C-alpha cells in the first residue's frame, strides 16, 4: 500500500519498538577474541590496546574474556626461534601448544581455536615451505600443516583453523586428525582469505611479514568474488566444519554470497587494519568509537556471519552490557 497508509517510521518511534523488530542481534557470544602469545610479550604499536602476552598473561586474558561472555579465543604464537620449515608449528612444547594447555587447564570450558599456519614459524615468513626456486611448495607444505594440526589438537585445541591457503590442506588435515584418533576435532577453514592491504598491523604483532616477495600466489585476489565461492565449496567437500572469510569489512558482499551458498557456520575476521583504522579515526575525533564499532560488527553479522573474530571483542562486550 502507498503512503500515507504505509508508514515504516511507525516501528522506529521508540527504543522498545526498534528492539522488538530488530533483524540482526549482536552478542558477545558471537565474538572470538584473538590472543598473541609470546615468550617476550610487549605492546603492538600499530594496534592500541593489543599486546603480545606471556602464557600466564594469556591465561588471565582468557578469564577476562569468559567473564564478559566471550566464549573463546583465536590463538597465535610467536616462537623464540624460526627455521626454513617452520618446525616450531608442530613442536609439542611450542608456544601455542604450551599456551593451549595452560588455558584449557585453567578454563576447561573456554574455547581455544588455534590458528594453523607456518608463517609465524618460518625464517622466510611464508605460509608454506619453499622449493629450490624460492616458490612456496604447496604439496610439500601439506604434510607439515597436518602434523601441526595433530600437535595442536593433542595439546587441547577445541578447533583447528588453517589459514595458509594451500590447496588441499583441509583434506590433508582432516585425514591426519582422523588417522590419529582425533575425529572429534573440528576444522574452521580460512576458506576465502584475500591478499589484503589490511594485514599490516597483524604482521607487526606476529612478526610474520615475508622476507621476500608477497603472498599473492596463494592468498586470493581481492577482485574475485566467484572464486571465493569455489574455495568454499572445495573446503566443504574436503571436510571443513566451519568456514571463514578474511578480511570482513571490505568483503561483506562475499560473506553474503557465501551465506547463500552453504549451511555451514560462517566466521568473518575483522582484521588488524580494520581495527587500527577505527582506533586512529576515534583518536583523531573523527567518529564515536563505540557507535562505529557496534555498527561495523552489526554489519558483519547482518551480511551473514555467525561469528566474528575481532580485536574489538572486549570493548564491544562491555558496551553491549551497558
């Protein structure tokens, strides 16, 4: 019916009415808060409010997150030593494995999702091992990734999240986990991870910038949306239990298209550069940080993400509780 009989503003008149008809709910129960764990610790200069934590600090951080209603963390490790293969990734006494055990011992119900990639552990900074010509060797990397997944799962990881973007890695990881009796460990695949300009602050935090070249040969071209759907379909076929799109804000269209494609749970990673932009704009007085963060996180949920990996998790949880 035409105006004046149809007046959409009727349901916007009061806060109670707006809440009653709200289509998208934002809750701390949908947040995953990243933790960088390191033997040395230290602030991350490009990410105000974010720091590398010792294992004991990570345990305390998990307690704070749980108290705010945030169910889990995405755990990233920064080892003391690196090598060409990234052997620290599958070391049973490695930094992620030790942190996982410590967090799960102290907080058994708190979810630990371990990021699985070789880039933090390799001396060259790439996400897989290099062949003799200096290129990332996809197939040779699969065995090492699968070995790392088993080590993380045995340490107590609730979810394994491979972020390397090697072809076939979900299938290789699923096969190795199953062969080792770890059939109940789910995989959250970074299915559509784009070669984005928004990863810079993360690379400072994790010390994972490539020593030479870049990652465009294995991370996705930002111009390709249909290819993202192919990546998702392949990961689902290989046994992924959840899938992720990364970054989030510049790829809301991809999240929406993937939501239409699959019934699997979808995660979206609100990445370091997106976080840093909001922090910088708020510090300059260009926007209200609380309103901006809640609006941006709501947009990610509205696009179709079931869960959001975000550095804003603690602040957003506090704001939502007010």
